[in-house]
C-alpha cells in the first residue's frame, strides 16, 4: 500500500511543477511590468505627486486628476507629449475646469517617462497598457514643442 501511495505522489510532482511553471509564464506575459510600475512610482512621488496628489486626484480647478481620464487612458503619444512639453491650456474633465500650467519634464530620461506613465496608466483605478521607452524615444525624436 505504501509503495502505491508513494508512486502516486511521485507521479503528481511533475503535474504540480507544470502548473507552477504555467503560472509563472502567464505572469510574465502581463502587459504592465511590475518593475516598471515600481520605478514609475518613484518618479511619480518625486515629480508628479506635489500637483496630482498621492491618490492621483489632482487639485480642484488647478491640477487635473489622473483617474480614469481620456488623457491618461487614451493615446500614448499625446500623453508623452504632455510630459515632454508641459501643458498650458484649460482642460475640462467631468464638468470641472483645470487651469494650472504643467511645466515640461523633458529632463527625464525616456525610461523614466515610460515608467511614470506606465505607473499612472495602471494605478488609481486605471487599467491601460504600458508605455515603452522606445515609444517615448520615438516621440521625443519627432517632438516639436508647442
């Protein structure tokens, strides 16, 4: 009896290992990298948080929220250009107008911009795809400041 039980347990080990490997492979194919998000949170905390607040809610009538807005969830190129060039227009979001100018952050490296935008696009209830450093580099290369 003991031999059968041991044999059955030994037969189950490869199945357990395969299930674990499948879970690891599945986690590796996520569109948003955990490392990028962590690095992005560091950039957000030092650069963006003073205006957009810890919860991404912004400041009423001054700095717009980053929570589920078309600016954050929409076109990546537009969002990258906002970081590179700043933003100096009134913007209406959910019936509220925000009018504080955002300074350009073209001093940030491509990877830092990609990371912070990935963080914002996957935080505060947002669920959008990651931004890659190559996408930032492409926009930066063709960028014309407004």
